[in-house]
C-alpha cells in the first residue's frame, strides 16, 4: 500500500512549497529539512511528479552547498523520473543543474550541452519559470568560460523573455545580474544608473538587491567618491546571512575584500576573506575559488596558487602578467585586465594599467599605479583624460571608446571585434553618439569630438 496518498500528498505539497518560498527570500537554512521530510513521506510511492520534484530539490540543495558530486545522482534520478511522468518543468530544472555540476567538475562541454538542453525543453514546453532560471545559469557558465559578451547577450535574452511574460521576480534577478555583468564589462556608468534604479525606483525584493548594492559599493571604492561604501556592503551581507551557500557568501566576501584592499587594510582582508577561501579549497568549489584567491594574493595573505584557478588568475600568480591581462581583455573585462598589469613590476605594463584605470574612472587604482611607477623610478604621466571625459557631449565611457575607434576609421564590424561586442550593439552606440553630438555622419561626429578636445 502506498504511503503517499491523500493527506500525505497535501503535506508534501506544503513542504515543497515552503522549500521554494524560503529559497526565494534567500534563506536556505530550512530547505534540506523540508525536502527530507517530503522524501520520507514519498519513500514507498510509485513514480510521480511529487517524487521527481523532491529528488531534484535534494540535488539542488547539495549543489548549492558545493557538494557537487553528491548532487549528481539525486539530480539524475529527479530528471529521469520527471521524464517518465512528463514533468517538463522539472526535466529542465534538473538537466540545467546537472549541467552546472559537470561544468564545475571540469566537463565543460558536457555541462553546457546539458544546460542548453534544459533551456530548450523549457522553451519547447512553455515551462516559463524554469526557462527564466536556466537562462541565468547559462549566462553564469558563459562567464566562467570567460566570454562576458555572450554572457551579457544571454542576460539580455532573459530580460526580454521574463518581461514579455510578466515574470516580475525573475526579471528583477536578471536585471541584477546584468548590473554585475556590466561592472565586469567596464560599463560602469550604466551599471551604476541601473543599480540605483533597481534599488530606489523599482524597490526590488531582497534577493535581487544584493548585486546592485555590491555594484554601488565597489564603484564607490574604486572611484573614491562615496562615503557610504560600507553601508551598502553591510546591507548586502545582511541579506545573505541565512543563505548557507558558498556562492553568496564568497560573492560578498570578495566585494568586501576588494574594498579593504583598495583602502590598504590587509588585516581586514585576511579576516573577512580567508575563512571563505579555506572553505572553497576544502569543498573544491572552483566557481568561487579564483576571486577569493586573487584578493588574498594581492593582499599578500597567500603566496602559492591553489588547484582549480582560472587560467588568467593562475598566470598572474606565477608572474605571467601580460598573458593574464590579454586573456581578460579578450574576455571583455577591462578592469580585471588592468589589475593583472598592475600586478606586474614592468614599467610598460604599469603605464598601460594606469591608462586602462583612467579610462574606467578608477581613480583609486590610478593613484596606486602611479605610486608603483614612482617606486621603480619611472616618470608618472599627466592625467588629462579623466578631467576631459565629461566634456564629450554626455557620452558614456563605452560610447567614447566607440568614438575613438571611429576616429581610426574602423567600420562597425572591426569595432565590434576590437571591443568584443556584437555588431548590432556597436550600431546602437554609433546612433547614440550621432544623436548626442547633434551630427548626421560618423565623420562629423569625429570632427565634433575633436572640437570638444576629447579625442584627436
């Protein structure tokens, strides 16, 4: 006789609902208990949607706790049972999580294929909630593969998908992830404006407030123009206290570590980052390990590279700074490329780092790079660019980059290749430049910019 019938199934529904609700608000402290209770009630039951969901949720909890290998059999059982009962929402979710697991274990092609299969299942069967989640997972894996441009395009796809279907909660999370992506892409003014909009205009919920809070704080720390950096970082830390996931905890630890590093507070870097680094090493969580390691290495807290570092971070830690910077540049991450050069003792590298930081408006790092140049007895260049940037017709930093390449006579295709953007995106930037400068051609835009003493 089946135990899971009637009243038992109502209880299972309630337990799984509680698990999802707590996860939505960022509290993972109760979820495993709810899922285990549901599984106990379903222990002797025949294949069903309830059991497929419970098995998948058990695997998801293990994955979030960085117990990647242990998660795989649960996710496989959940996916197989979901396929057997025609629960395509759960097939998609389990396949996506499986793909993330295999990707983090080094099977990148297998992992990406599984995640893409999960997305296709969701799109084919109208599983909108799952499709929204899988879009974000795929963007995250693309970032880990150091293709930030494709990652951003996937987030744009996710934003359109969720907005068209009024999936408000998912849309807010996608917009939050876009802010972090734009921070890495060097589109800082856009990231800041969107972070402020998400926090104070849309007044979004707790889960999607974390990334905009961190973005505002980091930009303030890098630019040296905010007194409330720690208020933002403290609020973000408060939101993830109950997450019990290394992903969230390390995200905040890295941000706080960078802020301490920029302020020259090495002991605080050690205190706030080292425990999470040691946990990442113990759990072999390569998703978060590199960022934690680089903050500690730059603070002088660790000296040797751990296993599992991303290629550019490993190159930096073994003294191959230029190669590391090149990889980050090709990935579309100018700030990381600049800091890889700042790690170098070479004057040419330091001068290039200074120019990159200046273009981004990272004044704190400009000053630090100038200090490094003085230490090696090099002449410090004058910094006119940062003071003249605002004179260029209200153009964003990215639009100025496009304008400078127009001045070199490059076509949109060439500009797209140089800046790691799509040709369509470059076209949008060119149109915006023409509008802001009040001109009708690319040549006129260059001439107008020269008149404003920004380029040329």
